[in-house]
């Protein structure tokens, strides 16, 4: 197979261009004036936006639609091995690279800030990017979600710094050697790839060995013995660690807190993204911003002007009598955090949650954790599993979560029945939760709520 160089590229083809990480990479190369082509399974708002930006995309697995003269093919591991176009590229000796490999090559020429963690990395990356750019650090960023401040998952910058999500899925982050790194969490996930949590942790240990300068990690993660001894370790937390958020309180619509690192203290920071978990994400981002010379006043203004990320505790409706929040939560810890944030903001209101489990394997591995998290809601509407890349697993359905729940105010229905079910409810605070195609229902839910 031919070796790849990033300079001199004229045409790049993306297999799975509509993925959040793939589209960020496509936008990067498009910004350089390279012609971008791609395939995805379905047309989405994101793929339509890519086409508006000049990229050429089709939605059938059809080798006849591949243009001539492709210099590089980029693919995501989520693409099945039976995919005809991908196999055509391999069989005809094209230069074919995983998304993570290409990100790794881009990062070699820049000072990289890698943000890793089984959850929290997209929010932390977006906060960090917004804060740095607000403070005059003109960083480039590859994000795992659409940041509302930029209306994109890719941000082009002129400085030497680049913010990259360091994704543990398929061990992708082992292609990165960041100058600065954040590790937000290491809860068990992707056990279909890793087998068990110990194996996943070993991969995180391998990743932090590759950090070149400073490592910022949540204070209770087991990283003290596993990092490169030449780098500096910084533990952060809520009322814990050497970098900490203290005096946290909800003052709707803000969470307010103090940030401390030794004698460096910034008081009464108002943050627009609710939840203790988001204060924690902001704490890590502020630490790097301070390290790179951002002033306290600039950080304060940046947190106040942060608009959030699509599907990360996103307010779809926020009125006196009715609130609707949409969140990407697809792991028990993420569910717990999102539900806790809603309960903290609205302690005296009924919270109804709609949850769509994501993946058969994740449902099987974490059914008990999902059930326990959902039991904290006042009412639960549970949907069928969104399979994504997986085939069904015998005996695994949403019913295994449903049966483990102790709370009686629950129903299990199909996605198609959701709108009619919601019409029968007296909804005070509604949350839609999950990483599947539940997001496609959001506009119709908003319309329905506005009519009621």
C-alpha cells in the first residue's frame, strides 16, 4: 500500500462522512481547499450542512459513484467490513486510513491538547476551545459535537495549538502524542471492544504515557503510577485535588462556583451549562486556559457567553410552565449526571425522562446501572434499543432495564408511539436521553409542546 503524505492532497473520500468525528476532519480538509467526497448511510442535518459547504455526498453503497483521482480514503471503524466501497478501495490499493490515524498525523505538526475520557470529553473540549479563543489563543479544534458558539464541530485557527478529542473507542487515542492532556473519566465502556474494564484502563495508561508536557486528570482516577515521569501531573475535582471547584450553587439559569489552584483563585464564576459534572469539565478547561496565560476576567466572560453543545443538556424549550431538555447521555454515569443536574435546577418540579438505550452490548453490560439511574426520574418512558453498528443479541432488549427498575411510574414503548404517549402527559420538565436516533424526534416534540 502506498504511503500517505498530508501535503499535495487534491481529493479525499470519506466512508462514513456523516459521523461527528469524520465530519470535523472533512471540514478541516475542506477549509484547506481540498475537494471532499463521501458516503453515508442516511442524509442528516449534518450531511446537508456539509453539502452546503461544498462537499459531494451520496447515500448508497455504490462503487460507481466514486470519483476518479482520489488521493486518500478516510474511514471510521463503525463502517461494516462488508461495505462494498471500502472493500473496493482496499482491493484497488488506494491509500486508506482510519480517522484516528489521520488526526494523529495532523497533530504531529501542531501543539496538541488531547481531551480523553469515557464521558465529558466533548463538553470539556468545547468549553476549552471557546475559553481559549475568547482569551486570544486562536486554536484549531476537532470536536465530538456541534458547539453552539461556532455552529460546527470544527474550528479553524491560526495558532500552533489544536484541541482534539482523544477517543478511546477502538483505541483511537493511541495515535496522539499531546503536549497537554485532560482525562475526565475512565468508567467501563466499549466492553464489546475491550472485554473488561481492566483492559480499557490499560489502554488509558498507554495513552497517558504518550503525553509530552502536562496531564490534568480527575482526582480519583488511577493514573498516578502510570504516567510518563517527565511530565507534570495535575489532579482536579469538586472540593478535591490540587485544582478545585468550590462553593458551588445553583442560581438558575446558572451554576456559580469558585475556581482555585493554590493561591490562584477566581471567585463567583457564572456558568451557563448546568450540573456538577459540567462544573468539573469547566474546572479542567480553566486550568489549561490559566496555564496558557488567559486572564481571570477573560475566563469569567467566556464562561458566561458559552452557549453549550447540541444534545448536551440542550434546552429545546425553556418557559415558565414547561421545560424541555435534550441530552446525548448513553452511559449510566452520564444519565445520573444529566438527571441530577435537572433535579438541582428544578427541585420542586416533576421530571419526565424518555430514554433510548444505545447498542445491545452496552445495554447488556450496564442494564442495572441504567435502571438505577432512571429510577431517579419522576416518570420514565423507555424506548427500544437503537442498534447502531450491532446485530441483535439474544435475550437483550430494553425490557431487561425495565424489569430491573424499582420505580413503578414507567412504560416501555416503541419510538413510533412516543409522540402520542407524550400528548397524554402533564409535562413540567421533559428530558429526552440517548445517543441513537432519538435526536431526530426532537423537532416534532418541540412542535407538539408548543401547541399544547
